[in-house]
C-alpha cells in the first residue's frame, strides 16, 4: 500500500478547489445577500437580516481566500489549514441549526453538507501537513 488514500485522492487539489468556491460564494453572499438569502431562507429578508448575512459572506470570502493563498504560495501552515477546516465545520453546524429552527429552507442543507464534506477534507489535509 505504498501510497496513502490521501495521496490517491489528491486532497490538496480538492481543498484548493473548495477554497476557491468558498471565496467566490462568500463574495456572492456579501455582494448579493438578498438574492442568495431569498434562495435559502424561509424567513425575513429585511435590511438587518441581509446585512448580517452579508457579513457572514465576508468571513467566508476571507477564510476561503486565506486557504487559497496558503496553498498557492506553498507555505502550507498546518494551523491556518486547521482553522479554515474549523470554520467550515462551524458553517455546517450553523446552517444546519438554521434549518432546524426554520430560518433556512431545507435546500440550505445542500450548503451545510458541502461545508461538512469540505471540513473533513481540510482536516485530513491538516493531519497530512502535520506529519
């Protein structure tokens, strides 16, 4: 079994793609919060809700951009990767809780499970970088 499953899956390439998706979707959420929120929300779309949704998008863009830069420049700091993975897990938890509480529609579970999948891959990359 010379190669590990992590090498076989090219986990770093997948995480690089995920970081780009996170950056772009965060920017979209930040710049078009009303449109994005209307697609996933079961609740209010008032100005305050859109504002806070846009702030969440900003942090998504920042974490996605951070992970993208760290992987692209070759200084794969394991702690940066870990915290980006934790951000994705937190997003999974927060969106799932939003669905459970009726804030988001069940379509938002697609986003939540993408975040869960992403967090697992990022944590696997973190473990690989620590070895």
